[in-house]
C-alpha cells in the first residue's frame, strides 16, 4: 500500500493477520489496518513453496500490466496465504 508512484516507486509492506473484531486490543508495536473497499482483480496459485508461488504471481501481474490487460490503482494490493499453501493475490484496480 501507500505507493509513491507505480511498481518502480517506494511503497509500504505490512505483514498482517485478520483479527476477529474492530477495536480489538493489539500487542504493543502492532497497528490495525483496514483494507479499503474497491475493485480488485484476484489471481490464485495452488500450493507450492510460498516464496516461489508469490514471486510467480507478482511476475504474472507485471506481465499483464505491461501488456495493458491490468489497470492498477496503486493504492492497496494484498496477498492471502492459506493454510494449505494456496496464495490469493488481490490487485487494486482503477
């Protein structure tokens, strides 16, 4: 999130976990964030080594974007890593 410009600029990266309710007491040094609503494109990769799976998904995003098939908003994108090893990547769209 917090993109400076596009995929080549600075951005923020936050590792998080879903909490059960808003306002839940968090440990010190933790922050609460809400993923903004909007239109997202979801890409999915089946179980595999998380580092390889996630990198492969992001490379695919960049290929789609370069080809003009994906119009990114550069506001918020997020990944969901499932217990079974699947990864869902949500890309914010314009």
